[in-house]
């Protein structure tokens, strides 16, 4: 059975899609609302693809695989609440690395 086919219980693999854009986040209406709520510059959308059919009953496996995937860890950005800086999920000596 090939990866991604129904019934395949292999581990999910993810790929970062840096070229994917989300035009809805840059419309004047959205920008205005983000600014109104002090969220402009504090929210970012990122896209990741995965190699298998998503099965609801495997949602926990999916989430765990996502956060452990070697293609996600160095690319997923998080906003530090304390410093306001964008960080990656990648751990270096138990700490988040700055971008």
C-alpha cells in the first residue's frame, strides 16, 4: 500500500510550503481590523502539506507527528509573548531559537 492511501497507518510526513501566500491577511479590511485589535504584525499564516489522507480518528497522531516532524520544527514560527520576537519551534539546548 502506498503512503497516503486509506488504511495506511504510517507516520505522517509534512513539508513546509514557504511560497504559499494568504492574500486575505493583506486586504485593507483585514489589515484595518488587525490594527484595531493590536494584532497587525503579531499574526502570520504558514502552510504545510502532508503525505497521507487525514483521518479524524487519527487526529492525535496527526498533531503529534506535526510538532515532531523535522520539516516543521525549524520552520514553524511562534511569537514570543515576553519579547514580541518571532521564534522557531526548533529547540536548541531546551530553548526556542530566535529567527
